[in-house]
């Protein structure tokens, strides 16, 4: 069995994170159910950029206007398409807390055409697929999504998809190790 490639940037500790980011990392790790949320101990090495990213990210999830279960569907689909196990691990847990069933979480891998989605969920997942694969959304897919969401939420959905796709790219490029949960 091949070992996972080593991280390109090792997780930081107090010396690399500084006192503020070290405390933030500790708090977020505990909230995530792990002793070391490697994402935060790695990105925390960027100083104030980390805190700015956390603010932006937190405004989308959990602080966004999109219902939490729908945000988790978006994130899980992005994680699946980008083959980002780190995101998948965390958002399976968060998806269950947000009210997604185990069946729904598993069905995410099958995509928007799978049986069982509501029209709203299907439109949301189709938008994720199209934006991730083509970097845009055609008029038909947009119209399908716009039938279910107001302008503010439409913008938020696009930002959420791109935030988590960018995060998946960051995680896989830096080869951030998956977390161990308590």
C-alpha cells in the first residue's frame, strides 16, 4: 500500500501561527471534533490572510442565507467532483448535523440526475456540476436555479461553489492531511 504524499506545507504550531491564529486553530479544531484541523493549522501560517479568509468563508457557511442543508449539498458535490476527501470527511459530518439523511449524502455522488432529489435540489446540484466543469452556467441551468432562489441567494450560491472549489484546490495542491476525528 502506497503512503499518502507528504504535505507540501506542514501544519503550523505556535511559532508559525502566532498567538492569535494558534488560538483560532485550537478553537476551530475542537469545534470540528478533532485535535488538529490540519486545514486551519496550515492556512493559519498566513497570518492576517487566514483571518480574512475565515471571515469571508464564515459569511458563506455557516453564516449564509442559503439553508444549511442546501449549502452542505453544494459543498459535498464540489468535494466529490474535485475528489477532495478532506472536504468530504468534514461535510459528511456537517451535512448530517444540518439534517441531510445518510441516503442523501450518498446520493450526492450520483449527481443531479439521480432519483430522489426535489426540483430545487436538482437545480442546485446541476448548477454545481456545470460551474465546476465549465467555469460558467448556461441560461437554461441558471433559469432552473432562479426559479427557486432570489438574487441574493443566487449570488451566494455562485460564491459558495467557487469558495469550496478553490478550497478543494488549495487542500489538494498543498496535500493537506485528512483529519482524525475523536
